[in-house]
C-alpha cells in the first residue's frame, strides 16, 4: 500500500488495532511503500496509517492468524492534497480542500460535535462557506473523508479566527505553499490575501512577537524551524489603524527519510483552552518513551511506549511545548522531537458546567436478560464511562466521536460498533469485552437482527420489526456499580439507536394518470452524459402513457424529483400503441432519446435536452427493442418481429440516410430462373417463392457491445440468441454463418456479406435424480447485458432464469432459475457484480453469480421488476439503482457497491 500523490512513501507508521481500539502491532512502511507485521496474535483488526495530525483507516475487520500468511492488496491511501481557508470575515469563512481519491466529506468546526456535510457525492474537490459565526472567535476545524472502498480519513489541527469587527481588513487568508498539505523543503512561501490591508506581519510565534509590521504583500518567504512535524505560520493585517485578529495556517514538514515520527499535541492544533490535552506519539518499534515540558528532560523518566497519552499543560497562558524521546532496538534515544500549542483562557466562563460520575449512556437492561452478578468496582477513582463509536473507539475528550444513533438498511446491511469502558479522567481502559444486546435480547434475534458478540457486528433483519422502525443496540460491562438510591447493582451500559430503513424509496412524484392511479413503467434509463457532482437526466417509458423525464440531483434522498411530460406522453387511459414504450436508448452525443413502441420507433429531443416539443418517427410498426451506438450515434438499431433494422442517421441525428433491414426472420432467397419468353432463352435472378428462416421467433431484445460496436446480439421470443459480428457493414439479407455461402448473385444484384451465428445451446436439459427429462419450455429472452470491457462476456435474462457466457455465446452457464426475469446488468465499474429483476424484487450478486441477494423492502405490492438501470459515475454515492414497476419508479437508498 502507499500514499498516492504524496511526496514521501517510506516511514509511514502503520498500526493494527483490535475491536476495542488497542494497538497490538505497529510498523512503518519501506521506501517502496510496503509494510508487514511479523508477529500478530490471531484476531480481527483494523489497519490505520497515521501521520500525527491525520489518520486513515484503510482496511477494516482484517482476520489474521499466526499460521497463515496474508497479503493485502495494494491500495492508494485516501488523503488530503491541500487545504485553503480564505474569505475570513467577522461572521463567516470559506474552506476548500482536495482529496487524492473521490470521496464524500464532512467537517466539524468550533465546539459543535455535529459533522457538517461538505460533499455528499464522491468527488476530489470539496468546498463550503460557513456563515452565521460569532465574531472574534477561534473555530477549530476537523476534516473527515470517506471513499467508496471504505477508507475513512480524519485530519485535525486547523484553526480559524473570525474577525472581531466589521471594519478594517476583511476576507483574510494565509496559506503556506498555497494550501499544500505537506512539504519536504523548510524554505516555504506563504501566500496572503486581505481586503483593505495596508500592513502585515508574518511570523512563527502565535503572538507574533518575532515579527515586525511591513507593507502588505501577497507572498512572503519563511524558514520552517526545528525537526519534522506540523509547522504553523501566523499572520496579522492592519488597515485604517485597525488590526485584524491573528490567523494561521499549518503544513506537515517531512524532510527526514525516517518518515512521520514525533509528537503532536491535539492532532497539531494551534490553540487550546483546555489544560488537559491529548498527545499523539509516533515511533513504531519503540519500547519506551520519555516526555518533558522542557528540553532538558529534568525530572522525566522512561515509560512504556504508547501511541496516545493524556498530558497536563503547565499553568498560565502562552505557548506550551512537549518534548519527546524514544528508545528501542535500532533507535537513537538522544534524538528529541517536539510540538507546541498556544494555551489561552476560555473566552466564555465554564463554571456553569458540572462533571457527572455516571458513564456515558448509562442505563439498565430491560426485558428477559439476566441480571449481571455484582462485581467489585474497578480499583480506580471515577468517573467511569462506556462509549460506543461508529468507526473506531472514541478518543478521550472527543465527544463528537461517540455514536448515539445511526441508520442501517434492511435486508442484510451490517454495522460494526466499537466500545470501550474506561476511566473518564485518565483514559485507562478497564474493560474490553462486553455483552451485546439487541432490544434487550442478548445477541439479538431474527426479527430484530443479530449482533456478533466477538466483532460487535450488527446485521439487520430482512423486514421491519413489529411496532416500529428503530431498535436499540446496547453494550453492557461485566462489572457493575451500586445505585445508592435503590441499593441495587447495575452494569455500565451504552446504547445506540439504530434506525432501520427500507432499501427502496418510491420516486414517482407527480407521475400519475388522470384518475390518480400510478403509471406502469416498462423501460427506464439514466443519462450517461454526466459530469461529477452535476444533475443527471432520468427517463421512464410507460405502458400506455408515453415518455416522462426528470432532472435528478446528486442528493437523491432529499431533493424533490419533478417528472415532466415529453412530447409523446399522456395522462389519459386511452393507451395508444405509440405510448406503450418497450425500450429506451440514448444518443451519446446530444442526449436525444430513441423510443421503441408498439406503433413505431421515435426520436425525441432534437438535440436541445428538452423533450417536450420535438420528435420524429423513424420507423412504423411494432418495435420491441432499440440500441444506439454511444460512441457513434450514426448507427441506430431497432428490433421487429421479422428481424433487425439498421438506421444510418445524418449528422443532425434526425434524418435517415439509409435503412437496412437485416432480416433474421422470414425472407426470400435469390434463385436463378430461365426466361423462356426471350429468344434465345435468358437466365435471370429472382427472389424464390418460398420463405426461408434464420430465426423463427420474433425479435425481442438487443444488446450492442460498447467495447466493439460491430458486435450485436439479438434474442428471440423462442429462446434463440443470435450474434451479428458485422453490424455496421452487414448487407441485407443476412446469411447463416457456415462453410458455404447461403446466397449467391450475379454482378449488379448485390452480395449478402453479413454473418449471423445462431446460439441455441442456452437451453440445457433439466434432471430429476439421475434421469434426464424433456427440456423445459423454450424461454423468452427479455434482456441482454454485455461486459463493457469485452464483447465476449454477456448476461442474458430469460423467462426461465439468468444465463452467462464468457465465449461470445458458444457456451452458457445458468446462474439462476428464477422465472420471468425482466432485466440483466453487468456493473461497468466492477464486472463481477451482476443484477437481474424478477417477480419478487431485484437480485444482486457480488461474486459473478455464485450467490444472489434479493432486495425488496420498500416496494410493498410493487415487487415485480419490469426494468432497471444504474446511475453513471465512479463507484459510490451517485451510482443508485433505479427500477420501474407496475406501481411507478423506485430508487435504491444507496449505491449497491456500498451495500
């Protein structure tokens, strides 16, 4: 594993933590970014990379055993690339940052522990303006990132001070190396911005005692002092005799090839009002450490090395330093590391707050759980606390990391909780194993879901439990405390309220018939012409009400969806054939929509991305399916009862230049006959009287390869799959592929050059016991999905199940025998993820069809899946599944690659 886009690959501390958060092993990366643990006790561990002011958990719940060596796949570690705070006023500031990988982001600021969303969609660029702040206040900021692979990144140590007056310099900004996250050169450039500023002073002391006033400039060169670690630069501006507050920026200095070693106070924060601080100490392989408030280490002693430790700052305001040395095999114990922080007295009196002696989330177990046997209290002076975290054990004095509620989707979604029972003053862990309860039932039950006591992994039930949509998951200690009011003993306990939510959410807002009934959806399509973070278009073809469309934002859950009528739509109940939409396809260049209907093939849009005025009919008669070449919309294919028609369109994608019927059903072949009326008699070529057939079933489904648009698959109503390998150049009529030409002709009549392979071995015999019985009824082929990376691999939905081929249809494997499957999809970003729709919900496989999971909660009586599609984009939040049912449109609660 390695840091992508980082300047330093080696020396990154790596920690393995058990479920209680205890570090059981530590190491550092080599120059190539590799790492290894030579001896780790058997167990389940989270692996984290730590750089002092930041941490990324890059692999969760890794099962390790001493007997079996395990190699983890290389992973680009999620991290920040730069952070810029600017536009600082008396009531707001702006923060912008970039991540090396697409991620969602949140921040906390000030004393509010709630996380404020910045980017709810996966992106590498994040920014937010924070208004409504108090003037002259210090706002500590922490950044939280989560990517689609499950990595979570936390960065703290950012401090922003709002202006104390509306006059004087405004919209301030200071950025070392223009916002870079780290540097290897101590010679740095500071970039400065301010409106109405005449003077400035820039220095390394939080009171700027080392800096003099000088004329305002947009840059200033500084030398970052001391050993590697978090370095901070302070700046102040002056205009109209009014001085701004002192603002600051930090950067991680990493000149030493040994990597990220040393000590950090409060994650590299610039300022604190709490004399009790938390130290991060990084030196994997160290056995001992020595800490001191002064460089001479007077009265200090060697103690056991630990990654984190509480520390009490000396009294009085000002800069407080902590110095550290480490000792162990191969470690220079004389090397000194240091970190500093500014201590200021709180601006708001804190005497009104009271400390309690009870644990966080205390309570008694209810229901049928047995009463714990009273045990002596831990041999410590309280107060004690039992805390639960969502991604790791909450750090002491970080209440925002304690989880009290969370959302879990029904039907197999899971969540691991992290608990710790400790002394609330010292942070000493008193207990690491707990009894876990789901609604007061130890371990849980099927109706409430279950929790694995060893991993604290809660797995949801398949349906809502009776009486509500939320349940409680509780951890209880084996130790008990005495309630002096009642004289009874109770375990220490903490509870998380789990809100159970169905997977499917109806989003047919406003799409109803005149009588108020819901429209039946036959075809649904998401626009692939999409920019990350932007709205996208959604199209729904109905059974008798035509085409509807909507613009959908990336925040699908909260934003309203307004379905709009197209030029070919109706809220009436007449159900004209034109409004029975069998299939939709999109022009990959301008967004026009092709509609295959019971009364012809239509194109709606006219290149304007508005679908309520222009349309053109391209073909008449029943059209069951349509396929449009996304890379070259010059080619459009339509399936009819008697074959396929290739439409070659003009440059404006409206006018038909050429229409080639590639007949695969009934056709007449050429015959040589003798014209006896001529003298002498003359040989002529003519069509035969008798019909010949390639396929005898009606053409229903089409599949056009993205990897090779010359490869076109066709499926029929009687279960035959055909392969057209020259779809862009084939001349009508097509011939069957065999050794001899199927058609011959004289010069000037034309030669049929298209080839078709009939793939009819997708119907295996069924067995009962050891005897072979007659084959089942020939299935109807309803949909074809082709691997976007290869035309050789396809997934075929039929009325008798799902079949897969990896050799262009020569052989098939049946993956599921669910009847009446209505659609098939190979996930383009992970081609081992398959989907198909059936009469009882959507089926999803994450192992190439070996196992399947059905998703149906939230559909109510609309469990029959007629069609479905997947949002475009990178893996993660935007890639929702949209389904069409007889009762409207539904969307999945989150991207299925995260579920």
